C-alpha cells in the first residue's frame, strides 16, 4: 500500500470515527434508561468518547507525518 492509499484510509477512518462521536450520546440513550446500568453509562460514554478522540488524534498525527514525507 502506498502513502496516498494509507492517507486515504486514515482519512476515511477519521470520518467514520467522527460520525460515531457525533451520535455516541444518542446511541447510548436507550441503555441509560436501564436501571441496572444506572451510574455506569455516563462513565462508559466518557470512556468511549475519550477512546474515539484519542484514535482520531492518532490517525491525524499519522496523516500529518505521512504528508510531510
């Protein structure tokens, strides 16, 4: 795989990650209604959010490095 293809795949990945981030709260709303998960879902949502933001930043950093080459 060439550099251009790697950049395209990472950019596509970032777009997908951003879509998930944009809808994360909505996707977890039903689970937040479950009394058995009370108190856990906010922490889980924060964990997912942090994970996805880290993944997005890592991809962006790699894209930047690849473009500099």
